[in-house]
């Protein structure tokens, strides 16, 4: 036992004393925050596009006004969404709507996508065709100073009674104006058809502006009635927990693989075998990397908790209630232990046959392809947790820690939870037996890794 603990301490210290380990540990929360904030920052900093609109011919009269009306309706919708988000956040936190973080975020996202500007005189004066196209190009390119440049020019016309448009965009990949104009013309055509059928214009206008207020209720909500953010938090935490488990387990198992592989190539493993048995070495290494993974988990958890208490104290209590009173923290710990044990011993056994990363690719390629499957299905597990394919996948031991964690917020039957947990730990013990035999054979031989040699080592155990 003492030799096992010494190996575990050595394995832990080998990584915990390095600057790179702590830098990588801190990098994950940083990139996680940036990854979540980046889309909001990008959308909030997106420029409002300057667009000029030209009606081509008398039959196009009224189409520019239709685009302006659509722009006004879009602004109203964005303002309404910002107001509803602020009210929802205020209802949750008890703070005034103007004081919530949601109101500030939604205000920055409620800006219009584009603004209509006066059409330059040379575009209006140019004859349709090459002359007009040349004038448009000047206003969309570097030929015009940046502060006067346009982002798009829209030519509106009608073919018969159907409105249509030609959109000149400064960037070929920017379809924002194209999509907006298409929706605006579709709305204008719908309104014209209704009015042509004798429906009053004010009725059409009221129909266009109507936005129903929908409130969701559920008997499973915390209040027994209206669904709030507190009821949706378990889903968010379940998905994040599944991804966190995947990251921690695979990171720990990969560290173990590289450690065993490096020590075999440097002949350090032979020195260890002279003073400890293969079982003691494998157990010590698995335990040492487990402590390293626990250090990472505690550090990430501490950073996350401190950040939430400092930045979002109104939500910290709800998150703590979900994790502790909801039992998710206990299930997370159980899935962490079972998942780590399965993958750690497998990766260590593979490492015992390898001296270079190229040697490990024979088996690691298929294993990593299998590990991508739960990453793809975890989001589906949130939306349809009782789908047969999700239920089956959550009972497969290799996928259980990740998929079942994502299913937890939907309160799966206890028989499924216990069954999946028992199956996972039974399979983990089987993996310990299999990997122990393979590790012993790989550590004591110079045979190159292949499916054949790996299977033969498991059969012989020597």
C-alpha cells in the first residue's frame, strides 16, 4: 500500500508542480466565459448597416414605404423582447427592471439591423444598366470615404403584382439586408392581397403588429404553476455537468496515457517495476491522476462559485439549491468516479504498449470516435430525454456518465438511474480487470501495440 501511495504522490506532483498545469487550469474558465460572452459581444457590437432604397418605375410606388414600415415593426419587436427579458429577470431577482443585467444586455441587442438613408443623387440620376451599376459600386467600395460609404443599395420593382428587389451589398457574404428586404416584401404582398380581398387596412396593420404573450405553466415547476428560471436551471446545469464530466474524464485519462507512454519510452517504467508490482504501479498512477483531476475540479468549481457570487449573486442561491437539494452534485460525483475509472485504466493499459504517440493511434482513433457520440447526443437528451435511443445510450456504460447527467433534470425513473449506475460500476470493475492484465503484459514486454497484441495480453494476462 505504501508503494502505491508513493507512486500516486509522485504522479500528482509531477504535474501539479508545473507552471503549465496551472496555466491550462485557469485557461479553461477564461475561454468558457469568453465563449459564452463572444456571441453577445459580437451581436451587440455589430454595426447598423446604412441602406439606400430606390423604387424603379411607377409600379414600384409604395414598396419603399413598406420597407420603412417593416423596419419600424422590427424595432418594436426588439424593444418588446428587451422589456420582457428585463421583466423576467426582475421577477426572478426581485430587482427593478432597469437594474437587471438582462435589461442591459437586451438593450444592446435590441438595436435595429439597418437604417435607411437618403439615396445618393448620382445613383438616382444614372440610367439603368452599366451606368447605374458603376454609380452603385462607387458608394459600396473604397472609392467613397468610409464615413459616407453605404452598406447596401436596394432596387425595388414589381413583376406584375408581385414585388421584387435587387440588392447590392458591400460584402458578398452579408445577407442581412437581403433577408430583411425579402421579409418586408413578403409582408407587403400579404397586406396587398388581404386588402384586395376587401379586408380593411387597419385590420391588416393590427394583425401584423400583434404579438401574443405566452406564459408557460407546469405541475412540476418549483411553484407548482408558472415556469420560471429556477425550473430551467437544472437543464442548463445538467448539460454543463455532462460537458464538464467529459472534459475532466478525458483530460485525466489522456494525462495517464501520456505519463505511462513517456515513462516506458524513457525506461523509467522498468525502474519502477524493479521495486513495485504492475498492479501497484497502475493503482498508484490512477490514484495520482485522480487527485490531479479532483484538484482541477475544485479549482474550476471555486472559480465558478466565486465568479457567480461576485457577478450574479441573485442566481448563486438557486444554483446551490439545484446542486445540493436537487441531488445533482451527488450524482455528478458518482458518474465522475465511475467514468474516470473506466477510461483511466483503459488509457493506462494502452500507454503500457506504446513508446510514441504514433504507437497509440491504432487504438486511440476508434476510441475517440466513440467518445464523440455522447457529445452529440447530450443536447438531444435535454429536449427528448425519454426518446428510446437516448434511454438505450444512457444505459451503455461508456456513455452513461455523460448522457445520464444530461437526462437528470427530466427526473428519469429511479430504476433507470440505479440500473445505469450499477451497470457502469460493474463494467468499470471489469475494465479494471481487463486493463490490469493488459498493463502487466505491456509493461513487461517490448511488443508494439495492435488490436491483436492487446487482445492476446488480456487473454494471457502475462
